[in-house]
């Protein structure tokens, strides 16, 4: 989930940066390679060619940053450990929570 948030934030940031700096690669280069004619036809008040270049930059840079984030997260092992109760299969995030829960099973046995 956090990866999607990072992608969206980077997409919007590079979209805004490209609108202010139209020569930022690769959006402008891809636009030229595809031989798309440069038109000043406005879309939402922005020239169409500039909007296309900005969207391409947002997607490319957003994907790259998301990919780097995902690889670093996997490499550093930032996965949350899960502790499971052997009696009822409930899961907990810490050993302490599991120990507190285990006391409920012990209390039930003593009450019986």
C-alpha cells in the first residue's frame, strides 16, 4: 500500500516539475521519438505536447522510485514479524502481545 502512495506522490511531483521545466527528460525525448507534432492546442490551459511529456515523466520517474523503494524494502527485510497462538491461531505483532493473550487460555483452564 505504501508503494502506491509513493508512486502517486512522485507522479504528481514530476508532473508539476515538468510543467515548470519542459525540457526534463525522458518525456520530451519520447515525444520527439514518436514524431508527435508539437501543437499548442490547450488542454486544461496547458499545451497538449507539454501535458503529454509531463504525464510520461510522472509515470517513468514514479515507477523508478517505486521500484527502488520496493527493492530496498525487500532487501532490508522490513516485514513485520507475526506471532501465532498455538491454541487458537490468532496472530500478534509482538511476543509480549502473544504472552498476554496466552494468559487468557491459562486462566480459562484454571477456571474449569
